[in-house]
């Protein structure tokens, strides 16, 4: 740990929050001299203070420990390049148009890597009245099901949550040049182009 980098980061974030050393110290039940020492790199926060300090400064604990805030390169300009996250514990779905640190149920989640569906995995797509009717002969059991279906175009994403023991059937407004993605609890994130 680099005390000087951590101290500089605390100083910068405290100033951004329009807080004095005394205000930050009071929120942490410390003296303002302690905050001053941190900011000068003479010491660093005790590990027991990190969660509360990180909350006060609106920063992940990991960044506080490294003393750095890394800027994110924008993936952007095409929603088809978005990242998807699924919590293995509760099946929450996350979506990001850039690089994020995502966590759920106390775990850091990695962005899913989409693989192109083979002929057996592909979803059935029928065009009916300017809509895509999407279905599959997927088992949809509690142990193996499609968690969500997403239709991504250049400027938008539509996500449709699916549930085990329900038939996989979704009607989506027809779009040109779209990427259809879905999360199979056994096979992972899959895609096909429409």
C-alpha cells in the first residue's frame, strides 16, 4: 500500500464532497489530526474504517486501497457491444455499456462472454405482424433454463426476464440488424444475429 497515493486520493475525494477534515473526522468518530496525517501520507486508515470511509467518499474499497481511480474507456456507440452480468446466487441481471465493477450477493461478477449459438442452441424466430416471435424447445427446468433474452440494436437493448418452468415465448418488435442474446444457465451467454 502506498500511503501517499491513498492520502492524496482521500484528500481529492474529500474536497470533491465539499467536506472539511473535521467533518470527515466526525463522520468516522476520529480527530481531524488523523485525517490530516492520512492526507499527508504519514499513516493510512485502519482496516476496520475502510467500509465506512469508502461509503462516505463514494468509492469502492479496492480503489481506496490502491489509491487510484481508473477511468473507463467507453465501449459505446453500439449497444450490441454491451456487457452482461448474471449473479450465480440470485440470478440478478446486470447490464453495462462500459467497463464496471459489478457485485451481487457479496461477490464480484465478471462480464459474461457471449458465444455464437450452434444450430442446436439457436432460438426459433418467426416474423408475425411486424414482430419477432421467439421460442425454443428448451427444457426450462429449475436446474436448466434461459434466464433472460435481450435484443440489442445499435442504439437500444430490450431485456425480457424468463423464469424456470415457464414456456420460453417472447414477442419483440421487429428491428433491423439486431443481435439476439440469451443466458442459458448451463451453456452461458449465447447470441445469434437477426
